[in-house]
C-alpha cells in the first residue's frame, strides 16, 4: 500500500491498480510476458505528483503525463509492454486532465509520433522535459490562425 507523510495514500494504490489493469488488457490484446516490478510501478505512478519545498515539480497536465510516461518506460516497470502501457496511460492522463483535444482527424499520425517518442525514451535518449515538449507539441490544440 502506498504511504506518504506517514499515512495512507489511497489515490496512489488506485492509480497503480489502474495502470496494472491497463497493462494486463494491453497484453491480452497484443501479447507479451506478464510481470511487474512493483516498487518501480509505485514510483512511476507517484512521480507526476512529486513536490520540492512545497512546490509541485510537474505543474501542467503535459508535464504530469510526461512524468508517468517517462517513469513507466525508463524504469522498465513491466517485464513486457512498457511502451504500449505508457503511451495509453499518458493519453488517459491527458484525457482525465481535460488536456487532450479531439484528435480523431489526425489520430493515427499523432499516435505514431507518440510511439516514436516512446522508442526514443526507451533508449534513454529523452528527459522528462523533452518528453513534455513532444507531448505538448503532438497534442496541444493549435492556436487560431497558427500555421
């Protein structure tokens, strides 16, 4: 069970269980080996909500999505399916924060781009800040009149 400041952190247990179920579903659909590193899973799920000196480290929805994305993939939380799981988890996180626009017209292109970000992150080529940049670039709504 998650703990923080000496007490239970029920939201962390719920988030871990949600990511775990997402991972299991993705393995059923696409195949792969089950198994997890539980401590790393908890760390990846808690990462977007870290603070220092009373200030949140990851403030925006994009930063928080990037933190969980980076944590799952770079910490190799699961035996298999990390890139699939972190990609969908980041999208769900953005949707929950109402930061994911309707992108059905270019959905497959945007998912392909996010897949490339996952591949680069898996090779330790990207920091959380760089992942944040790419998630924002891929999914942030365009400004009116922007080309």
